C-alpha cells in the first residue's frame, strides 16, 4: 500500500501499519498509524516497545521527541524510493 506517511509526511511511499501502543504491550486493538518503512524501522531501532507504550503512543508524541525530530528533518529530504539505513540508538 502506498500513500503519505503519518510521521514524516512524505508522499508516494510504501506504508506499514505501526501499532502506536506495541502489540506486546497490549496494543493489538488500539489505534495504529500508517508509516513509511524507514520511519517505522527507525522508531523501533531507537526505542524499546515498553518506552513506546509509555512515552510515545501518539503521532504527536513521536513528532515531539527530539531524536525523532532530527530524523524527520533528514528523511523529508530523501526521495521516497531511496533505500535508507536504519541507525540503532545507543540508548536502547
């Protein structure tokens, strides 16, 4: 499925379903967001499922995070078809 990423706002990207509260933290039937693959992978590389469930369970909270803000600023400049490497956080 292609469309607009709810996190970075890029258009014409392949989208994946991100559980705003991870499934392993009880989010199976809670709200989801459509994210491009690079954004989805980067979120899970940077933060544990527990941290996502407690601190970043909405798109707004994700977008307000300083590290994710830096990533969004960078990814918006990349063409949708570009293969992007995921960087793991030193904190995770």
